[in-house]
C-alpha cells in the first residue's frame, strides 16, 4: 500500500509499549477490520513524531481475499482523517517495504516571512526573516555524493555504517517557502533534520557555507548544528526495482518538482 499521513497528531510511526497514538497502530487496526483478522504491517522507513508522509510504502501478509479497490476503500473507511491509503497492489513474497527499497526521497519546508502562519504552523518550519538561499545551496552541494555522515546522524542512531550516498540535494524558493529536496540510497536517524538544521544556520549567517564540508571531515555529531523541528519534514517517495511494478502516484509529482518551474529567487 501507498499511504499518506499528517504526522502532527501522532507519536511517530511505530507502535509503542505505552498507549500512544501511532500511524502503524491506526493502519493495523483499520486493515485488520478489512481482513477480518489481525495483521502486522512493515513500512519503508519509520518516521518520528510530527513528521509527515506523502507516500509511505507498507506491506503485510494476509490470507484474506479482497479486491484492490476493497482494500483501499475499506481501509480508508476505518482510518482517521489524518491518514489515507492512496493505492494497494498484490506483490510477490520477495518484496519487503524496507529491505527492497533502493532509494528514499524527503522534502523539508521552510516558511520565511515576518509573521507566523496560522495555516502552515504544523506543515513547515517558520523563520521570521529571509535566508541566504545562495549560501545554503553552496553548502548543500558539498553533501552530494557518498560520504560518512557521522556529523549528521543522531547520537542514538543504531545504523551499522554512517556512510550513505546522497543522489541530490536541492533548495528552491517558491514565494515565501524554501523547499529542500533530498534523495539518497538510505538515511541515518535524524539525518535530514540535522542537514536542515545546519543549512538553516548557514542561511541565517551564523556559519559559513563551508561548514558542511568541515562537518563531513570532523565526523562528530557533537560538533554539528541543532536538529531542525520535525513538522517541516515529509517522506516524499520510496523507490523500488522496476520488477515490483508499484503504482506509485508520487512519480509525476516528484518529476514535476525536478523539471518544472524551479526559478530560484533571492532569499
């Protein structure tokens, strides 16, 4: 299934021991009603509290026979308003939402204006003055490629290796919004939010554009910047080998974002 959700009202993706509201918990309850038996779902990437998803990918195993339309509509009927299934498809037993993924894409939104927003308060991070977009773009360029991202991972990150390959990292201004788009073969815990925090500091003039290159060389999270808030972060898309033939709807949206009107305005 492809799933979108507003992470504002959730204590993250993963079901937890204490009775808190999670995306996984809501989905398992809703899908279980359609399947008429309990199900356990697996996702492409767990998201923190307050983080959103445009197209999270999940899989589950079930003996229940339903049409794809019934899985989508039935599950949505049983979901709260801040979670929705966009599509469903049968996959082979070789497919795994997490381990079959070959790339992930995130988006981070920054609202730059003098006053706070009543409408975007949980959908973008607010900065009350203009940012130096050109400096942020120069700093971002140093992070593209394969690097040791130890300075950009959470201290509690459990990944075995800090090395990741960033395929692209782009910043564009659209009116009052600065959009950060990043894609990689994988991400460390808090990696995108830590990158956003460093770039925000550079955009405010608190550090030079060369700081990203210096942090890569230092490989020390304690010397990095502040972790940016979760509400500006979106899991945008997860890529899989073509043989799985997933009907992902974010394809056109992401392509339009990379090839459409991307005029960069002064920060």
